């Protein structure tokens, strides 16, 4: 009764005998089954931490009225027995609430337990307010702070997950509003984070507990149906497993075979995604085969050998090829390894079979912490390191808004993974929905910054092409290509976003500084005032000073134009309409019609509106219909003319891939007079007067001329196109945004190719 006596000595006024017995029992359940605590002093450290925590929390109780110290004991037990953390982590778990909730300080912890344990407790204390009654911005900031600890010490996050799991297991004692809040936080953040760290069992339990409190009726309905089908399921699994057991035993395997059903949450989610009832989900349960390693045989070879035995023509030859999952050769980013297949079993039932070694199973059950037990398991450790490095990438150039940061983190890290390959066989894992540009940045930042296209499975494609798992990708680069803002819409990975933002910041700052120097050199000191700047912005159609300086720095506004325009009054000018025309063609250029355009590859070719200058001849084709503001490239054709394409136009990609020596850098000059033809496509509900509202917005509000309109109505739904004359992409985007807000308009977008 040593522990019981210890409890009475520390808490003789706080707890009754029943409380003391309860605490003693909980502590014994921790120490009676310690894992990875065989080093000298480990058990003494844990005992000391327990005594300290018990003394610190002596007068505290939880909402359930149980002694508070039971909570840190339970967290320590999860950290050790379910995650696999060692003695220092157990001690930190026992102490994790001491600094936050009692009079003891971090200095007291460091004095008694050393710097490392104090550091872990400090990390837990700093994030202890995460999502506790805080507004979303504070919640996001706290979660962001928790992620920062991943780079320093992964144990902080693992103990925090253990803390959340115990809180969820005891959530019944909380008021309903607190239950809903905690369940929402858990499903939104903690369950996905547990999955990324390979804690599959904990992730599943967190999801189930969240569903239990968020949608109790749905949870109970599914839970009851699973229970009701257990006897039938057990009979089917036995019938299915017997022939496999006989065959594997004949082959000399040592193994365990068992059945398990999907979690309640995963069944519910599948029902929601596919809009089907419980009865129509065929893979509610699976058979798991866990084998012991054999001498001189790799785990990979043994997995595939078991696969061949099961699918033998005399056993279960009917398989679903599209359901084969090889995570032996290509482990998941969270470290999971295993071979999954779906085969036709008795009574025509499809059954999923999971094949794993004992090591694979332990990692799948307990997560990446189990990697430390297997010193030779470098493959899985590398997968964890890759994930941690991706988290670190997020903090190289993090979004200032914590809410945006959190959304980006979820988008990047909680998505289904795909795997793509370089021509040399380099395997790269990325979130589902990643593009060729993401792949380029995954290889190297310099390759991403120069990417202008890709060969995907030997076919030339734009850089914004979405990749599928298994694609082979070769990135096409060019020294004339530079990142632009539109690229941020093409990428999904954090590494790509950080690199693009960094490049844009550097480039933008340099251009503005250059523009400022040119402006100062062209104006007298007396002219460098707010009024002159405002006047120049109006004359050149700029929204603010920075846009003006940027265009000067880029050379779109010439130095001599600044001097001439400084004292002019802004003028609306005369409109000219461009409808996929060639400036200075045979008709326009007169005697200069046969003169080829002179190209200086050291400087970008300026797409000017000066139709009197033969050096400005260029063609705007109908395949992508670029307008000022679009990211474009130029193709110097054999006849000497320049053909302008959007950078991601398939034809441009083809030209860049096959005739790269003819590609020239081009830049739009300011187009204050010329208008370019653009087409928008829309559909929606045919409300009374909706077409009139749309055309009135275009003509009256935005002063944009309509070149043509084609609207059809069928069964109360309208759809059609409108051709417009706009100055630049900004005008068009603003108009699209405005029209999308009109009641009845469901979808609206720009049409790039309307040559058909």
C-alpha cells in the first residue's frame, strides 16, 4: 500500500479514502504495464513526477467530481501504452497541467526534473489554451503555436493529442455546449493531426467520439446496426478465414488473422459521400493478417507471397483490381505500410484483406512513435521526416492572418495523398489536387520558379494541370519565366505557395524601387508631391502610387512619358476595339508589311498600343484570347511576326516544348485607349428581368461596350455568352464579380477559347 500511504501523506485533507483508492488504482494501472521504461532511473522519475503532480493538484476536482490528478495519470497512460512514448514523456504528461493550473512555476519543474522535461511542459503550457473558449482567430493562432512545437519536439504534440483523447473520453460530464464545442474542435483539428502522425486507432476513436456528441442519433443508429450484424459478420469471417489459415500454416507462416469492422465515423462518412444507406456499404468489415518475419525473407516479399496464396485459383481468385493498395513499396506519408486487396468471399460478399507484418501493424496502431523501437526502420522514419519538413516549410513565410494559415494548413496536410514520379523514378507525394507546378516546386524551388509547362505521361500540358496518382511528370523550364500572382491559384502545396510569395515579394520590391528612382529622375523636386502623383495615376489608369511605380519600373511607362504627362490633365481618350486582330498587318503596315519584327532577347517585347510602329506587330490568336493583364508569352514565327499566347495555353506549351528557341519574353504596355474582346459565359435561374439587370450592369455601371450577346432559356434555366470590349483583365474580373452577385446567376466565368 505504498502508493496509498503516499496519497494520504500528500492529501490528508483533500480526499477521502475512496478517492485515495481510486487514485492508487489509476496510478497502478499506469506503472504495472510501462513500455520503453527499462533504463536506470525511469521508474523513479515517473514516481517522482506523480508525487509532484498529486501534491500540486491536491485540492482540485474535475467537472465529473473525480480528483483532478486522475486526468494527468490517464494522459500519461495513453502517451505510454497507446502511443509508445517513454519515461520523460510520461513524467511530462503527469506534470502537463501543473504550471497552468497551480501555483508552481516552470522554474520549479526545471529544478526538480531538468531542462528537457521542463521544455516539454513549457510547450504544453503555451498551447494549453488552444481552442479553449477563444474566438476563431485566437484558436487558429494557438493551433499555429502548437504546430511550431513539431519542429522542436514532436512529443509535445503527441502528449497534447493524448490529453485531447482523455478529455473526449470523459466529455459526458461537460455541459452540452462544451461537448459540442470540444467535439467540433476534435474533428476539425485533432483527428486529422493524429492521422498525419500515424496514430490510426486514436484518430478513429477521436472521430467516433466527435460524431457521438455532434450527431448522437446518427452515431447510435450505426452503432446498433454494427452490433446487430456482429454475429453474422463473425460467422462469415470464420468461414472466409479457415482456408487461408490452412494454406498459410502449410507454407510455414506464423501469423494472426482477425476481423474488424470500420469505425462508426468512417461508415457515416461513406454514407454521406455516396448518399447511400448503411445496408449498401459492402466493406463494413475487413480481415487482417499479421505475420511474423521469416529468416532471409523481406517483409515486402512475404506480403506479396501471402497475396499470391490468397488469390490462388483454388482459393479466392476473384479480386477487385481497382481496390488493390500497395503501401508496402510506397508507404503513406504518415508512415503506414501494408498491402490491401478486396476479394470475393463466401456468399458473393466482397471482403477487404489487409496484410501487414508485426512491425507494420504496431506502427499502424501506435503511430510514428513506434518507429523508434525499430532502429533499422529508416523508410518509415523518412516519411515522418518529410511530413515534419513540410510543416517547417509553412513557417518560412507564414500567412499573417492565423485563420488563413489554419485553412491553408488543413488544405495542404489533411488531403488525400497522390504520388507522382519524375522521369528518373523520383517519387514525390503531394495532396490530391496538386498541379504540375506543385511537382516542380517539390523537386526544387529554382525549377518551380522557371517552370513553363510539363510533359505528363509524355504529353505536353500546362503547368496548372492537375496530377493523378502514378503520373510521370517532366517539368519544362525557361530562364524567361518568372512567378506571377496567378500561379498562387495553380498550386496546393505549402512549399510552392511559400516559394511563389517569396519570389513575388522580392520582385515587387525591386520593381517599385526602380520605378521610384526613375520617377524622381524625371520630375523636379517641386513636382514630387501627392497632387502630381495622383494626376499621373489618373492619366496612366493606375489605382495607386505603388501600381504607378511598378509600371514605371517594368518599363510600361516610359521616362519621357512621365515628363510629358506630369502637367497634363487626365483624359478619357478615344476607344479602339481589338477583335483578335494583327496590328500592322499588310493592310495596316503599308510599305513595311514585309518587314519582320526585330527581336532583342535581352529585353521583353513590349505589347504596345502604338499602331504606327512596325516593331510592335503582333498577333492575338483565338485559341486563348489574351488581354492586357494576362500572363503571356511570345512565339517568333518563321515569317517574322510575334504570336501572343497565354502562358498556360496548350498551344503555347506545345510551342515552348518543341520550339523553345523561338520563344520570346513579352510584356503588356499600358493600354489606355485600345479595348480587347473578351467573352463571358453564364447560367442560372431565369428570373424576370435578369438579362436586363446583367446588361445594365455591363453598360451603365461599368461603361463596358457589348459586342454581342447570345442567351437561351430552357425550362426556367438560362445560359449563354456575352462578348465584351475591355481594357484589361482587371476590368473583366471586376465585372464578373459584380454579375455573380446578381440574384439568379449561378455560374459565370471567362471563356478563353471561343474560336469554335
